[in-house]
C-alpha cells in the first residue's frame, strides 16, 4: 500500500514535522510520501486560500495516481479539492475534516471543533452543512493563532487546553476535534490534561485520523463511489496561467 500526503501549501515549514508524525504512525507494509505544492498559498486560512491551492492539489493527486499510490491525504481540515479529486481519480482521497468527524461521532454525542482563526469558521460551517454533521457540533471555537505560528508548541497546547475547557463548560462538549491538521502530535497531552482536570473525554487529531482512515479504506479494497463522484466529461478546459 502506498499513501501520498499532499501538504496543500507552498514552502516546507511543516514537512519535517509531518514526516516525523507519519513515521511515528507508520505501520508495516505501508509506504508513505510527503509532498507540498509548487503553486498556492503559504497557509490555508480562508476560502481564497483554498481556491488558489486547489489547481495544484488536483495536479498532485493525478500525479500520485500515475505513480501508483493507492490513496492521497489532502493535509488540511478544510478539505480543499477533496470532492474534485475523487472525480478525477480512482484512488482513495481524504482531507482533514471527514475522518476526525466520523471518528468523533462514534465517541460522543456533542462535538466541539477548535480551529485556528475566525476566518476558518465559515469554511467549517459549510463542511458541516454539506456532510450532515451540523446537528452533532455544539461549538466551533478558535485559538486566534495563525497556521504558520502553530510551530510554537507550548503556546498551541496552552491555547487548546483553554478552549477545550471553555467548550466543555460553556457548550457542553463531550468530544474535542482539533480543527487544523497543523495541530498534529498534541492531542494526547491535551486529553491527559483534561482528564487530570476531571474531564475524561477524547481529543481527536485530524491528521492521524485521516492517515488511519485512508489506510483502512484502501485495505478494505474500497474506493469512492462513481455514482457520487462521477467521472468528469471530456471537454476543453484551460487552466489559469496557460
């Protein structure tokens, strides 16, 4: 099994961290590769960022299929280009939103999502409405920390813990979903801190969830339905910049 992790931003600020996380999660018999975009934004924090990232995301997914990869992870909680990628390939494609939300829905009734900035909340609202999770989510909270500043791990963990406590006390949350794949590697510590405070609830890591779900679906021999993600019709299309 071969899994491609597509980091939908330019630059390599998270590449080493992602490779370390993949290595810590790796299982026997699976080959992983990490690749960033050649064209797009430095981070995804709004609809505009998503829009300019999607063309090269789709190029990378096509390339992954041509290179024999069985699945691709679009490493962003906003799921940029996921549905389009499923239309143009026959491999398993997941972003950072659906897997943790599906897992969280089996762990508790009331879910809180904690994301980076207020600009991301409308994207999450749209995803919840489209996927049917809206009735399960009691709060979408934000840290006020830009994606490119998530490398300050202590600041990130303290802010996540603070917002998790507020989500539990103020919103009745029973499960916390980390609403940015850049928050990788901190879920267990947040969960342990919450338990020490008296709140024994799960904290779901978006990136780890996407990796495990992609592996599981590939291993089951399943692929996205072509009655949902219908193959695109052949016609003239001109990409921006051509």
